[in-house]
């Protein structure tokens, strides 16, 4: 399967702990995006990379959140000192870096902070 | 602020009939529009898209219509099938990021 993959699919953690999620995009895609989805809402943009450069960060991405894409392939999203309000589905998507390109999503990582 | 709105949280339709989902947007800079389908505990799956230079795009049972002057788009599914039961999200792009509506839950009745 050559789609977007995410790991883990589920994560339960205690408040105050750090968590890290991984995303592997479609291999030829040079853009990678992170979104967050809470219950009853559509996905909300967090950040995106073109190759290894992080080009945009939403104001939703507090300083407890950090994302990397060190070699322009897979990406990690780390949340430090998790809070209950961080509980959500974290979605990764990828696309080619062209205008009007479709973003393809992975299955998501569901985070529950107790 | 919500730039993409789906005002109908749910839609129930009989199998074989047409499903019509609606979406409104406020940002005139959006130039590409997409519909995604989502099952519980899965990521959104791309269905169909339309560029702002077109007013209609068709792919099998799915047709998307765009009315730029009204800042409105709709998705038609004909005929509706039980496997179409899911949450449908409208999304709009102005270069890199997607702005999503809150979704419409479609239930197809046998």
C-alpha cells in the first residue's frame, strides 16, 4: 500500500506526559501537512512542510507542539506536557507541491489525554 | 472564524435516490474545492474536486457544482447506496492549507 501511514493509531497518555506521532507520506509527495480534528468539527490546519522546510504554522500550534521533517520524507509531531484539551484525532496529509493539488490523508492518530 | 460552512449536520436518504449536500464559503481567495468522505476512526478519503474556473465536475455517481457568485458548492450523489453512509466534509484551498466545514452525516436507508 502506497498511501499515507501514521503511527500509532491510538495513544492514551496521562496529563503532563510527552507524546510523539509519526507520519509517512506518499513517497513522491514533497508537501506534508498536519491537521487536528475534534468531535463534531472538521479538520483544522496545524502546519505544513515543503520538503524539509516548515513553511507555515497555525496559531493553534502552541509552543508545546513541535513538528519536524528532517530528511524531507517522514515527519514527527511532538506534544510536550500534554493537556486534556489536546485530546483529538491528529491527521497527516501529503500532496505534490503544485497549485490545486489534492491532499491525501492518513488514517490518523487518536490521542486521549487522561 | 468559520470560512467554510456546512449548515446541514445530517441527511437521511432512501437507497437509489439522490443525495444533495451543500457547502457555503466566505473567502473569495479560495480557488480549489474538494469533498472528502470519512468513516469513524479513519482519515478523510478524497472523493471529488473542482477548480474555481469550472462550474461542474463529474466522476461516476458523484457530481460537484460550484456557484462562485453565491460562494456555494454542492455535491450530488446519484444513486445513493448503503456504502455511501458516512460523514462528508467540504474543503476549500487558497494555495496550501485546506479549510474544512463541520461535516454532514449521510445515512442511506434501505
